């Protein structure tokens, strides 16, 4: 069964209060995040031209939702993420070092396998910040991760003040570990199994360096070769007590420069992408150096409210198995 219903599970908030709390979480977190990272809200596209090279293919297997646009004689694609678009926007809007942007990103993941934490609808805060070459290091990445976690913890504390019966507590101290160190610790486990084994004892974890093949011959997880620098990226994961699982809330990293993009495109045998404008601008050093990522909105609400299913905090479409498993136990929106 894909859908888990924890024994004796009961939501701490009803549907009406949940909707109000979601509004508080989004407002409070945006305030905390934008203040610490100096981000300005901008509007962002829901779709891009299929031949633009701006869409992301994530792990390389997901199909974008596409449609024809007769008036433009092109096909459009619903965005998977905005990693490339944001970097182009920072250049176009003339953002300077130390400042950045954030936006609401909404997407459709048509090939997603539905379960307690996955939906075909994705909503996240996408953010991107201009840096200089001196900031392209692990220490700066860790510092930024800690700032994001502090914003989440501040939001959680404010939520508890407002709703006393919401008893979720986040660990503010981040444990950093590389994907190779994780494989060395658990050589017989898969990537997701390693995450669960480690995060169970380290409730706020950031797994560094995702994309390169590990000693075992496979990467910890798939990562597109043309936005994150695989030596300077990672995933932010929290322990989700109601489900007893490791819950990823953010994928982020320092973005590729000319050298790392060329290296990663060659490793992944995708040098044909160099035909696109974005890739040419990176290679020719015509775009700012940046750090950025996405932070799942529904997943954060699910974590902070102690919800057992993502369908309790977002409206989506569910299969018969999910509906039957949750009926009378979990109230899906």
C-alpha cells in the first residue's frame, strides 16, 4: 500500500483552522526568509517554450506537460522548476551581489507516484541570490542552509504560539553529511533508505554533493547537470514524526559556473544542450554567479502542522487506493 495511515492518527486542526494556519505559515515564512536572505518577490512563468532550454528535467525521466500554442507556432511546457529562468531574471533585472529574488512556483508532475508526500501538483518557493566567486564554497552553502532552517524554526514557533495544540518542534541545528559519507555508513542500503536511517537520529539534515556517481557506481539521487554544481549542492531533510519518515523540504545549491557546467554536461553526455541561449551565457560568463533552490510549500505546511498526508494541505487529484485508504481517517482537500 502506498498510503500510510498512522495508528490512532488525528489531525490537531480541523479543515477550517488548517486553511487559516496555512495562510499564516506562508506569510510568516516569507517574512523570515526574505529578511535573512535579502530577497525581493517577482512574478514568474507558469510555462516556457519547449525549445528554449529553460525548463529543467530534474532527474532526467520526468515528462513535462506540454501544449501547442498556434499563435506562436511553438509548443509550451509547464515548468518543472525555475532554476535557469531565475538566473536569467537576476541578470535581466540587474540584481547585485548579496541580493536576490523569490517567487511562487506551481508545477504539474504528471509522472509522480502518489503517496503520503507526493502529488502531481507541486507548489514551492523558488529563490535565487547573486553571489561572487569568493562565495562559491561549502561554508557559504552551509551558512545559507542554516539561515533557511532558522526561518523555518521561527515560523514553527510562531505557529505554536497561535495554535497551542500543534506540538511540532524542529531541531534548529543542521547535521551536514556528504552523499559519499552516507553511502560509506550504509553501503547495503538504497539512497532513500540511507536518508531514513540517518535522519531518524539527526532530525534536521543536509545531504551534500548530490549528482556525481559514488564509489558504489550510482549517484545518491539524480540531478540535472546544468543548474546545480554537484560539488556544492544538496537536499534539506527533516524527520517527520507522524509518518516516521525522512521528509525532503528543499533541494538547493550553488549554481554551475562555466567550468562545472562543461564538466557535468560531458559526464552526463548532454553536451548538445550547449546549443541553448542559457547554456551559452553560462559558458561565456554572461550570467551572474548565483545560489538558489526550491522549498516545498505544501510539504512545509504538512511538516509544521503534523499532517499525515500532503492532501490535507493542498488540493490535487488522488487515485482510488489513496481515497479508500484515507476514507474516514484522513480528510483530503
